[in-house]
C-alpha cells in the first residue's frame, strides 16, 4: 500500500497535528513571564479550566519543564489557600463570606 496524499497530520511548522515535535509554537500564556511563582494568581488562573482543573500541555502549548513548574505552583497556591481546589469550593467560600458581611 502506498502513502495517501490526502492524509492530514504529520510534522509541519504550524504547531498542529502529530509528528515528532517539530515546529511546536511557544506558549502565549508564558510570554513576558520571568518566573512562575505560586503567589502570581493571575498567571496561574490562565492554566485552570472553569472547574478548577489544570489544562493539559496540549491545550496550553507549554514545554514539559514549564508545565511542571506551573503544576507545582498551582499545588502550592491551593495548599496555602490562594486558589480553590474545585469550582464548587469557590462557590461555597463566596457564599460564606457574604454571610459574614
């Protein structure tokens, strides 16, 4: 069987499809960031979905080493209480803070 020319995927420098990692576009989310810190909540929220889950490397287009740094920072921020573990937790804490006022 020969190769079909209408197959999509493969390498290329557009950042899409499979391939061997050639041409992956850099992450737009980390442009201008010197250090990934757990206290930088605005940066870390870019990597979270609505439910509070971390976005995958494929969706954020970050390098593996940067994704590990982001993951570590999010875990630290959650432990300290700067970020919620889930969206449900965020809703509950908002309600309880309104009652105190």
